[in-house]
């Protein structure tokens, strides 16, 4: 490791103990940025790297609520306001039992670079709770969301901090959160994105992350004169990102053969078509069941406790969660002929898996570039809220496609090596950094 990266990381680890996911995200970025900053000493003098890894503000609060049995339950609530150099804090909320400070700080840190890459004026933030929506009734979820927002509402606002969804937070949760914000603040505003269409939401926002990850994969393939047409894809997860990744893949002539959740993977070599996908959406979004049921319904293989990465594929779309592809998985993917990884999830590949992808010189699109379509359309939702005028489907989708193309080009500009190989990790990290760093320089030591 570059001794300067080592020195920098020793300091980050000492100042942020017991935060392994945060260390992992920072180290990946530092490995790209330290050599770049060495060539641009203005950033070093202003200690931008040290400042950008320190959140502007961390909020941590109690979320008490009453379950259906009448018992009091207590969860932790968080909001990390990471960086506001180029716009108000923007980023999702995650409700999952594994949520802790380390995970939210890694997500908020990634968000700063991702949001900058979209070219829209959005700073970075992330929040959430260790609340587990699984097995909870709608009323319990509503009471939890109301309690969570009762505290959060004093810290956020349409020009201050604009949360959205992430794992465990979809249309239902955004609705309950929005209702409580409006009630307490007596204000109908664009304080959250991912809203329903009837009350300030944007067309294509639900689809945006998955669609964007597919557009990004297509752009990467174009650099090698290829396309997604006829390609077999392994997709992990079965939530928002996985579902719309598959929808767009079908439209572009690809074939998705896997889906998963935290219990296991289904493998459907015939391909998940429109009809099967509609069934999955009903299963996951309405009935809130497990992916195992797909295998019973359509008579295919279910691999209990397994991830999709042993399945032969041309393209992989990890769309579940962080560190879901380890070194062995990466080697299996590459050995089985996988040529493209487009990360719908945030940081789904471990550092040694990333190393395998980069060494193999396959097309590897890291999350902060490949999954930026979601927050990009969130930015477009904010624009429409401010104009008080909604755009049509095609308008939003065209803008999303243009944004994904531009992000790809930024990665190419900053990530192409002397041998012509595009290191999208380096490209995304430096491309995302420059705008934020220059804004921080211009705004003084704040
Ligand atoms: P959802 O809650 O809709 O779906 C999450 C899916 O991932 C579920 O199938 C879930 O399975 C699975 N999953 C979650 N945690 C784990 C785990 N620890 N191990 C195995 N499987 C797991 O979330 P999204 O689809 O919105 O998010 C998926 C990923 O995409 C996350 O990394 C998120 O940060 C990222 N992302 C999301 C964006 C968005 O707009 N929603 C934007 C950019 C990135 P189970 O039901 O068993 O929990
Ligand atoms: O990780 C992400 O980019 C998101 N969960 C979406 C954030 C947003 O504000 O739309």
C-alpha cells in the first residue's frame, strides 16, 4: 500500500474506531485520491481529504413506539449529514436490523461522491434505523415512521436535508414519513423524494436505480463494441433495485436468471420474463413474502443459504447489500466468463473481490457510479417540486439516460490508464471528488 494511504488510514481508524465498513469505503477512495492529490497540492494544503472524511454533523436519537400487542419498543434513529459543499444533504434512509453508525457513515461517504457525479446540486447524507420492518404490520410500520419523523423533522427540510428510500424504506414508508412531517411542520414541501405520484413524486423514481445500473452496463459494453442483447445476467436481491434491473434488462434483450434474498437464491435458466417479474413484484411489494416461493410457483431450483455468484452468467448486477461478493465469488464469476459487473447495491464487492475484477480487466462499474440513477432522479424530483410542474415519463427517462452516459464519460475521462484500460473505480472517485473539493476550497475553512 502507498505509505501515504497507510498513514492517512491509520488516522481515520484511530479517530473512528469499530467502524469497519466506513474504513473500507474511505480506504478505497483514498487509494484513488492520494496520488491525485499529490499532483494537486492545493487540496493537500486545505486538508480536503481529512475534512471530507469527517461528517459535518451526526444525529443520533431514540425512537420509541408501541407495537400491536401494546408493548413499548425502542429503536435507534440516525442521520449522517456528511457534506453540503455542492448542495443540501441528500441520501436515503435504511431500516434494517444491521444498521449502525459504521454502515451509515460508509453510505453517507459514498453518497457525497455519487451525488457529485450526477452533476446535480446535491450534497451527501444517509440515515435510518435498526428497526426491522420484516413481520411488522402496516400499523406498526406507520407508528414507527411517525415516531422516527417526530424527531427527524426538526433537522431536515427541502433546502437543508432531503431523505429518500434505501433498504427497508420504499413507497409505503416514505408515505408515512411524509405525512408526519407535513403534520408537524404544517408544510407541504419536497422534503423527501420517492413520494407517490399524486403527492409530489416523480415518474421513473421507483425504476431509476435499476434502470440506471442497466444503462451503465450498456455504456461499459459499448466501449468494447458490445451490448446487453442476448446476455445472461445474475441479479442478487429481490427488492426495488433488483426488480427494475430485471425489467430494463428484459427491454434491452438480456436475460436475468437469478434473484435472491437473505435466505437464498432462485435459479431460473429459462429467464425471468415480464410475467414472472410481475409475480415477483406482487410477492415482494404487496404480500412481502420470501423469494423461495418463486421456485415453487415456476418450478425452478432454489438454493437455500446461497448467493447467485456460482451461476454461469455474462453480466452480474449485485443489488442486495454491502460485501455480498467476496474474493471467491469474484473468482468464480470471472472463471465462468462474466465480463461485466454493474453494482446496483452500495459497496457489494469486498476489496479483494474488486482487486480480482480489476486484475482480470473486465468491465467493473462501482456502485457510486453504476447506481447513481436513483439519487439522480431524486434530484429531478426535487426540481419538479420546486417548479411545481411534473415531467412526463419519457422526459425523466431521457434525462436519466443522459446522466448515466455523462457519469460513464466522467469515469472514462478520469480513469483511463496508459494501456487504454478504464479503471472505473479511480474514475468515479476522482470524478466525484473534484467538484466537491473545489467547492470546499471556494467556501473557506468551514
Ligand atoms: P429493498 O429493501 O427493496 O431490497 C433489498 C433486497 O436485498 C431484499 O431482497 C433483501 O432481502 C436483500 N438484502 C438486504 N439485506 C441483505 C443482507 N444483509 N443479506 C442478503 N440480502 C439482503 O432495498 P433496495 O433494493 O432499495 O436496495 C438494495 C441495494 O441497493 C442496497 O445496497 C441499497 O443501498 C442500494 N441502493 C438503493 C437505491 C434505491 O434507490 N433504492 C439507490 C442506490 C443504491 P431480505 O428481504 O431477505 O432482507
Ligand atoms: O444509495 C442511494 O443512492 C439511495 N438510496 C438513493 C438516495 C436518494 O436520495 O434517492
